[in-house]
């Protein structure tokens, strides 16, 4: 009884220190975990805000849920680690891990708790006590993950980014992705509701138009070779014009020099023409550079599509339907061979190994859908296959046959064992039979007559 | 009072350590290298268990046993097993003896088994009948001849050797026979520096005489010291978990389920505990730890796990299975 609870008493201060360290470790670990979740969430949030401005109210709500959840998790982890009772055996194990590899303190504690009184048990307890009395409390430490400062910095950066992203930028990007939605938004926007940047753009565009005093009625016959008239008529729809400028600018910020030159030329030409043209269209149309830029780009696209249409028409007008000129790939060869890649080009799907072959017509018709043909085989040679043909018997001896051979052969086959007398007897017998039958037949016919 | 008890205990531990180290140094004077092997053999000797040494010819198995017997100062007999060795050649036989007066009577002539220290050389060359004659002697410490039972002298220690390479004309020991051995030790080739020592020792005739450092009374006293060493319940649980994990029917280890036919018996728990006790005493402790168990578990389980044909054909050896077992069982409970 002298040693009763001695080890537990010695373990108490170590347990307290161990608990403090454990709470500290729990805080650091939970911060790291929270930062990990936050980082993921904020990245998602920034992207969603940039791409879908419409989701802003939902994102705000989700934000609240996520932040509250993370806070609750953090608090629960810390509180749980704080109220968690440290068992003395756990502390003894920690001390043993630090001081010795043979669990002397744990063993001593167990002997003390179970009340073993043998000499060796008491000796073990005293050894454990000596270790604990020499043990420095400050040595107790828990292997906690270090605080991830970089992750915290990234989270802060993302929070600032999220806050600083203006709503109208998101709106613009949204319009860029969906033109129809932009048009709808355009109609809905009133002058008062237009965000600051939009209003600035609009004002700048109008200002350019006013300064140049351009009222252009452009005849597209003189500009395009397609023969389509292309009137650019701009009214007083300032909002839509301003929005269109922004739209075209955002699309063609990196437009090529050719387009720029073309724009300048057409601008020059139009201005010359409008100088001599009537001013009657003054009240009806205003030409703005942004629209012109956008329309020139559209004209280019139109030219390309016209040329393709011409090709198609040419193909249709010919006697047979020839392949498109763009389709310069040669028709697949009919020769049998290995499929797959040939000379770095994809296989034509014929012969040999390869992936999906052309559909088989009959099977496709029967099944009602394309039936791919797979040929599973190895590249190595297969097993040799011998074919036995039913050939007529013939001479398979190359050497010349002598007369003796032939005679001997035939003599063996035709060798008769019937004597001549017997042969004559049998022949006569059958002759008599035949004659008898003939005679009887003749007598019958006579009687009938 | 308590201080005196502590002092006595410490003295007993010190005495054990001293005798152990003396015996070890005497053996090391003849058997070079392989310190762990020597410690395990002496440990089994102090526990009162029997040792099976396995190794290719020329590694000094017989030399080790002979040196230990001489250092222990016990009566020593050697039995060289051959296929025509009969049980009576080991145990003894009854013979008609003529007395001085001219009368006759039947007397029992004891065999070499009636000794403290018995080296059974190349045990797998003896026939199963002769091997079985050793069963009772090893387990019960007695032999039965006719209706007469005779106790073997105490202490009683068997060291058997066998060659793992030659299989022709041999009779592999049955599982029951193997289980009688406390530990099975594999004798390995010596390290390079040890070769020099071996040459120096043998080629120049410098073989020193082995001094006897032990008596049978001292050995029995040391065996009682070992028995008194405490084993925590947590360590016993750990040993039991290892033993149960080696049994295919209750193991959670795939390597055991697929490669082991027969797991270890409860006798293995006793072997591990006793050998771990010796380990703790050598380390100046009087309580067994999980690390002590880990250091002896291979020797104690190696011959008790019977692997399947699939394991043998796929090259899975028993030691690797035991290593998996030790890694599988949690020692922090």
C-alpha cells in the first residue's frame, strides 16, 4: 500500500501539460482543416461569381452556411479536446515514448492499479517512479502538424478577390458567354440602372460620334463583293449602342491588323461618301465606330460562309455528288492489310488489326443501328493451320514405271482363282437362263396373239 | 523493509546478469560471432526449454552445444542420430547381469538420455520411432521402460541439430515433436571479420579450455529468477493476439489465411513469455515489454507454424509471415 497511487500522483502534472498540448494541437489541426475547406470553397466561389452573376444571392446564402459550418466544426473540435479527460495510462505511454522503449512506466502503473505485490512488481513500480520523478514536464509534446501559413494567406487573398470582384464585371462576362442573355439584359436595363463602367463607355461612344458628326449611309455594293447591300443604320438607341460597343470591344479586343485597316478604310470611304450624300438621313441614323467594327468582322465571316456555299452549290449542280473540296482525304483503300495507324495517319478502318471497323450493312439493317465490327487478334503469327483437301487419287510416284512394274501390278489385281472350266460352266448357265427366259417370253406373246 | 526487498531483487537480477554474461563469454570463446543466437540458446537454457538448431554443415552447431555444456558444468551426452538408431540405444535396455555370487538378475542399463545436457545431433536422420522416444523425455522429463518410469536428471536440457539441405535418408520431425522445442534457431554464416577470428582460433591451436561457470543448483536458482519476472496484462494480450493471428481460422491477416495450414499452439505463448522474461532480465528490467516479445517471437514461432504447399511453392517463408504478424498486431493497446 506504500506505493498506492504514487505513479498516478507523479503523472498528474504531466497529464495537465499533455492536455494543454493536446488542445493546442487540436486548434492547429482544426485551423488547418478549416483552411483546407475554405480554400476549396473560395476558389469555387470566385469562379462562380465570375461566371454566373445571376447566382449571387445563392452564393451569398451558401457563403453563410459554409462559414457557419466551419466555425461550428472548429468550436466543436476545440471544445471536445478541452473536455476530453486524459487517462493516466495515456500519459504513461507518452512518458515511455519519450524516455524508454520498454514501457516501464506503463507496466509500473499497471502493477500499481492491479495491486501486484511481488518483489519484481514492486521493483518495476519503483523504477517507474524514479523515471517519473526525473522526468521534465516540458518534454511532453504532441506531434502536431505545423500551422499552414501559406494556406491562410491564400484564403485571405481569395476572400479579398471575392470581395473586390465588381458585380458588373461578372455581368459582362456572363453576357460574353451568352449573347441572347445579354440582349435580354440590355432590354431590361434602364439608364439609371446601368453600372458606372457601362455609362462611361456609352458616353465615350456617343461623344466620338458627335465629334466626328458622322451620319453615314453606306452602300454595301460598293464595299463587298457578295452583292449584298449592307446598310448601317444607327438610330438614337443610345443604351443599346453603348452596350453594343462594349460587347464588340470585349469580343474584339485583340482583333487583327487587317480588320483595323479595313475599318479605317471603310470609315474613310464612308465619310467621303456621306459628305456628298444627303443629310436627310441625319435624323434617322447615326454611325458609330463600334458597330462598324462589329459589322466588318461579321462581313468577314459572311464572306467565308459564302465561299463555302458556292462550293456546295457547285457540288450539287454537277452530275454526281462529288466529295466536298475541303474533304481532300483520299477514299479508303480496298486492299487487305493491317489497319490502325499508317504512316502516322489514322487507319482507314479496313483490314487487319484496328479498333472499330465500318458498320456491316446487313447487321446494321437487321439491328436497326450501326453494328461495329471488332477483330480481336494478335500481332504475332497465329498457329499454323493445315488443310486437307479431298483430291482424287493419282500417281504420287515421280519415278518412271517400268513395264514390269505395270504388269506385275495388273497381274496381281487381275489374278483370277477361277478355272477356265468353271468359268465356261458358269457362263453357259447364265446363257441358258437367258435363253430360257427369252423362249418363255416368245411363247407367251404367241399365246396372247 | 521495502528498501531491503528492493535491494534483494536488484541483487538477484544482477546475479542473473553476471552468470548469463559469464556463460556467454565462455561460449563466445569457442563459438565466434552470432551474439543473438548465443543469447537465445543460453536464454532457453535458463528457462529450461529445449533448442532446435538448424543450419548447413560446418557452422558450428555441435560446437555451440558442446561448449555450452562444458561451460555449464553439467553432465553431457551426445547422441548421433542415424537411420538404424533404436529407441533402446537412447533410453537404455534391460540386460541379464551376473552377480558375484553367481546368480543372475535383470538390470536396466541406462542410455545416454540420462544426462543433464543432451545433444541430439542430426535428429532428422533418426527414424520416427526413435524420434518419438525423445518425446516423453523432452516433455515429461522421464522415460518409460516396460512398466518402469525413470525421471531424467534435473536440470535437463536438449539441443538438437538438423541440416536443412540434405533430405535424402532423413525423416522430418513431426509437428508434435517440433512443438516440444522451446525455440528453433537458424544458424547463419558468420560475418567477414568473424572468419579471421575463427582461423586465428583454430589454425594455430589456440583453443582455450572452457571453464565451468555454473552448477546445476545455480542453474535452477536462475530458472526461478526468470519465473518471477512480471509480465503485464497488456503484454500478455499482445502475445495472445500474435498467437491468434497466426491461426488461419481466426486470423485477420491474408498472408496467414492463404499460406498457413496450422497456426501456433498455446504452448507458443508460454515459450514467448519465458524467452521475453530472459530478455528483460538481460536488459536489467524485471518486467516484460512488447519489445522483448518482438525480439523472441521469431525463434519461438518459427517451427510451430506449418505453411501450406502454396506458400512453399511461391517462396513465402515462415519468418516473413511472422514479421507480418508482428506488424499486424497493435502493440500500443
